[in-house]
C-alpha cells in the first residue's frame, strides 16, 4: 500500500501540516512556525511521521478506516518515501470562498476554524526556506484546498516567493475563476492554471457550483488569453454529471475551449451519486470528442491502484530508432482501467500520437502526450522539451486475467510499435485491505 503523504506536504491556511485534502484534512501532523528557527526536519523526523512511515512499510494504514475510505489511499501501491530529499507541496492559501459547491466540506471547517483564514506570507516563506536549508528539493507546488486560492489578497506574491526559493519549481493553481484574471494572475509566472467549470450555461453550472456565475468564468478564460504569462498553461476541468452530459453541452464546451484558446479541456468522470450515467469506464470510446484539446479522465476515487504491474516488465525502456522513452507506471485501478504512464520523445521530429491496446483489441489514444516532465528535460538538456510525458488509460474487462500490452507511436509519417511482456494476474497475489 502507498499514499502520496510519503512524498508530499499539505499545508492548511492556518499553518497546520495535515494528512491531505481528502479524508485526512483534520489530521494534523505538525505546524509551520513563523520563527526563523522553525525547522521542517523536526516535523518530518518526528514521532507522527515515524508512525506514518512504519505503518506503510508494515502494510498497515496509519489512520485505520480513515485511510481505507480515502480517495488517495492506494492499497495496491508500493510505499515510496522521498520526504528527506525531494517533496511536493500542496498549499491552501485561504479558507475563504464565495461558492458553496455540492460535497464541499468548507462550511464545516469554517465553523470550527480558530486560526487564520489567509495563509501568512511569512509562514509560507519559512516553509520553503527551511526546505531549502535542509537540502530538500521542492519540485512541485500546488495551490488548492477548501477555499478559493485567488481570494488570498497576496496570491501573486505567493507565486513570486515560490520562484525566489525554487526557480525551477513547477507551480499550479486550481480556481473557480470568479475573480478578475488581470488583477490576480496577470503576468504572474505560474506554470499551470486549472479552471473548474462544469457546464456551458448557468443553470446546469450552478447546480454544482452554487452561487457561481458562469459568465465570470468565461470572462476569466477570455482574459487569460491576453494577460497570462507566456509560459502559463491553462486547463479547463469539467466534471461530467448527469445534468451536464448531453452531446450538445460536451461539444459546446469544446467549441468554447477553442474560442478562448484553452490549452486542454479535461472531462472528469466521477463516482458520486449524480455522476454521468451515459459515460462509464467501459464506453469511454463513445464520448463525443471533436477537439484535439479535449480528453476524458477519471476522478481520484477511480484511480486507486488495485494491481501494480510495474515489476512484470523485464524492461521499461522504450528506446527504438530515434525515439527515447521509459515506462514509469503500469497498473490496474479499482475502476478496471489499465494505466500506463511515462515519457517519450523523438530527437528528430515531433511525436504526433501515442496509442495503447491489449490482446490485439482496438487502440485507445493516449490521454496526453505533453505532460510536463521537468526531470526528463533536466537530464537530457534543453534540446528536449519538458512536455514529453504521456498518460494512457484503457478499460480492462473484469474477467480478463491475461493480456499483452502494445504501444503504437506516430512520429512524422512513421509508426513505431512497442510490445510489452504478457501479464498474467493469476500469478499475482491479490492485494486485500487490512
């Protein structure tokens, strides 16, 4: 079993380091101080984190049923602890938010929160300074949480401070986009902005994003085209419910993504009671995709690892002809999806497409072939783009016990095939919850 808590720090806006932004939000692991003497090592090497480490490596969830019911708990994963040398950080800039989205637990936290609602810049800087002082590399910083990040009065300064301490760190923010773009993010050097907007007209949109105004979102998208930093990527996240999943709505969203020059449009399938009944894991190929910006992905609850198949690979190397690549992850999720992730690039020409299939079945186009991989770009030098990562998913029949995986890459006018070793699930011991 595994959890990203072994590789990430999550910080609430009141300064508490907590388990994560899912079930573990109220489990406090430490607190970031504003004193210059505060040391992140005292938290990461303290008794609470020692309990977390020993629990995972002894195949026991550290918080019992709280872990077992958490969207982020990977019962089939292998624990990987990098906290002493390299981490990702998730920041909740503020608890303040003008919306009341369905399923959001912010109101409950707001009633009991005794500390600050806005994260102090001093506390934020102290966390990064202490990581730097202890030679802990921070590769990724995400601004999200139970509040709206852009409601923080100094949000732009948070991003600039992050750049100061870790110039190459990837920074992203997820927003409901009710604020003015130019005054909050105009020319701010953030790497990724994810806009949460579940619909194309007001009525279905506000059924989930209560008190939200969809015209504010569209203005935010339009302004991003003009005022974003030249290195900023913009993603539109559209959760697919049973009230916003008609072909007309899904195709209209793709038209708007093209109109506002959004880089990617992610249709997210959810396992909540009001999730779409038209589109499920087994019929993703029927989803009406017309724009090359659009892709369909699963919510976190449907991405728990059931079987980790990475050890089945005799070789993860995808090197062939002028192509170079590597498979980082091969797994089956609890949603019966085969997930294949890694990186692949061609030194001579641009990678045009990547497809995956099993047992000579139909090929499924990779969800993305331009995932950001700063580590790969740093290793091979500046002549290799950091957007060389890929993510591929395809449904696995529930009764399928043996299958062969094939990847097909298109480079220029040529196609290159990669055959992976045959995988037999019967040879693996099923992983059970403990």
